[in-house]
């Protein structure tokens, strides 16, 4: 369900994602919007298909095009991170998921600054919010007589600032004693 107002067709046509579409893709997207989401009719309006059955099959391919997906996301005012999380959930369920597909998802996340701590877990559940510890991921506790905690690169760390705001990060550098030298903050 879309909670934000949609763009008008004229507003969408001014967006860079629409400008980058091919003429047939533009015609298909225009018809999709005008027809209130009829994918088959949109494909038939833009492409010379032999039958409605062919158009139905082609609709899956044409509406999966990254450019068309981006354009419709702009039209519907979708949150790109929520769309990406849906793609990750879909990938978890894909029994034929390839290494290349995983690499592409990781690259997309990295380019957008979305760390893996913000993504759904292997069961498709959303990660915990930064100020709420995940049920399965608890901060390690040390016995009272233990020395300083040792960290390794990639460990999740938390720290409250002077105002009491909780910051969560991943360790990116440690010294020879396992003490954190640098960490990158995970932004939610």
C-alpha cells in the first residue's frame, strides 16, 4: 500500500528516471499509470505483441527492468530502502540465487550506504532498530573480574554519547590488544 501521494504524470515525465527510459518504455509506463496499473494492456499499447497471452508473459520481463522499476518507484513515491529490503527478502526465498545476484545486492547496498545490520535476517524479518537490541544478538557480557574486552574487525559495538543517544557501529580497526581504534557508524 502506498502511503504517500503519487506524482502526476507530468511530474514523473520531468524526473531523470523517466527521461532515461526508451520511447517504448515511456509509452508502457504512461499507459500503466493512465490505466490504473494494467500491466498487460500497457505492454500491448507499447509493444507489437501477437496476443494478450504473449503480452502477459512479456509484462513480467518488461516491468522487472531496473529502469522501469526505478521510474514506477518514483511515481509511487516509494522509499528506496524499503524497496531494497523487499528485494532482499525475495532473494532469501530464491532457491536459485547466484553469487552474482548476491554481489549485485551487496553493491547496491554499499552504494546507498545501507549496512547489512539494517537488512532483514535470513528469515526475512526486519533487523532491530538501532536503539533496540535484536532478540538473537545480545551484547557480550564479561565477568566482573575480566580484563578489557577484545574486539575484532566487523564486531558490532554500541556507545552512548554525552546526550545519552545510542550509537551503533561496526569495528573497522583494532590495535594489537583488541581495542577499537576506529568504527563506522551504522545509520538507520
